C-alpha cells in the first residue's frame, strides 16, 4: 500500500512533509512500479482528499497521468476533521467528481467509507487527542 496523497512534490510536501522529504513522487512511483513488476501484485494507492489542496480536477488528471500503465487501485479517503487544524474534507460532490475524473481516465478507484470520526477515533484524530492529553500539543 502506498500513501501518495498528491500527484506532485510541492503538494505532497505540504500534506506529508516527512515522507516527501525522504522521497519524491516520481522516486516513490518508480519503486512502486518495481514492486508490481517483481511481485505481480496490484498496488493499492491511498489518496486522502483535502479540500482546496489536492481535490481539483487538475490534480485528478495529474494523478491519472502518473498512474497510467501501473497495475494499481486508488483508495480515495475523505480527510478526517481534526480539532485545531484548518484542513477539511471536500464536499461530497467534489469527491464524486474527483473519483469520476479518475474513472474516466482509466484509473480504478473506490471511495473508502469513513470509520471512527464520529467518536474522534479516526486516523489523525485519536493521535492528536492523546498528544494533547499528554501536554505535547500538536
């Protein structure tokens, strides 16, 4: 499974600075292509959609161009709201448009259903709450 979240290095560094600093999008995808070639297995690409950051039709087209020819499937994930963070998930229509754009360009994808966000137990939420309780902020 590859956590990509952006089709370009600038956006990816904004979303996940640590991972993006270690390897750029093209470097990560080169390694992914090698994995698929060597294993014969399909690659699962995780892509968390963030309103006005990586959810545009242009980003969908960029992502499709990067993944074209790679045996893969994209899991589209709505960003979980985290108190104190300004980032949000796109509206339902924007998410559907992004998924439709990928499908139209031949990229297999599904929308992952949200789990745990109603009790602040979804990815990112619980970690932040735990750090705050320990007095570490973030």
